[in-house]
C-alpha cells in the first residue's frame, strides 16, 4: 500500500490512542510515501494549542504533531461539522496549518487512500 | 490477498481480540495470506502469559499462541506499548530487577517499523 489515511476520532489524554497513534505515523513516515491525517469527532481536540496535560498526569505529545511536516507529512484534514459542533470557529487555535473539509470532500479524500487506520 | 491484522484491545473485556482471531482463522481457511498479526494499544495485553481464566472459559492467549504456531504466523507485539502496560520479556524483567517476564510463548516484541513495512507490502489492513 502506498497511501494510508490515519483517522483520529478521540480527544487527547482520555485514551492513549492519540499518543500511540502518533507513534505509528512517525514510524510509517519512513516507509509509506503518501500519508494523510484526518481529524473527526472529538479527534479535532488533538491539535489544540496550549494543552497542559501535565496537570492531569498525562504526557504532552501535541507538540510532536508539529514535527510531522519535517517528515514530509502535510495533509491534515479536519471535518468541518465536528469543528462547528464543538465551537471551534478560528483556525489559529490549532498547532498546524489544517485544511477544513465539508462532508463530501472529506469522504472524497478518504476514499483516495488505499488503507485506513483508526485511532 | 495479503492481509495485515491489527489488534487494539485486550484479551478480555471487549470482543475485539476474539473477533480478530476468528477473522484471522477465516483468512487462512479461505486461502488468503497472513504473514503477521500486530498487537498494539491495549492489544498488547493479549501477550500476557499471566492471563489465567477458569477452565470453562476461553483462554485467548493460548488460542493466539496455537494459531501462530500452527500456521507459522508472527505474533508481533509493540515493545513500547507493551512495556507501558506491563508485558515484558525475561531480559527486560532482569533489567527491571524482576525475577521473570510475562511475555507469552510465540509472541515477539518488535518495533513499529515492522508494522510499517508490513502495511507497505499488504493489500488489506483490518483493524480490531
């Protein structure tokens, strides 16, 4: 498989899916050329700036998302409805330059990937 | 077709692991290729040798062991996810000052690069 989609659908820190999912992406970036990352549902919280998870005894891994562009990963797709439902109306509260997609385009981008892994 | 199966939940508590086992058996029965299975996230707990259910209950750890052995399928366990969850090899146990590790027979601790390479080579990924 040459193109893989990774989907984040859980908020950070409540489960380890975000942190361990990010580990898979970092490793996959060395062997898989075309990686897209999708954020849907509570997954949109993953990239929120100014997280302070140390207070709740969790590890601050959000900044590690910022090194993904150095690994050639630049496709960060956010589902527009999930952002609206959660009151995220400004793009600059996120750590990376994200693309916000409506239902149709989101599905379209996802269907272009050969494999999908969910976190 | 060449498949990769990823197990993300523990042996007991959710149905994910047992469904993954049944699916993997079905793959082999129908002539597909399954080189390795990856245990990641809570799925690493499937490699805990100390899982010891009552006699009239399924022991998925044993079932996975037998399946891997019978069909020569690698049971890969992510080493960092496993150490966080208390599944360690004898060598790691020694370093931690413990008498013995608890990694079940037939399972192998590996890095995530093994998973990435398997994904690159496969036709289908199925995640449980």
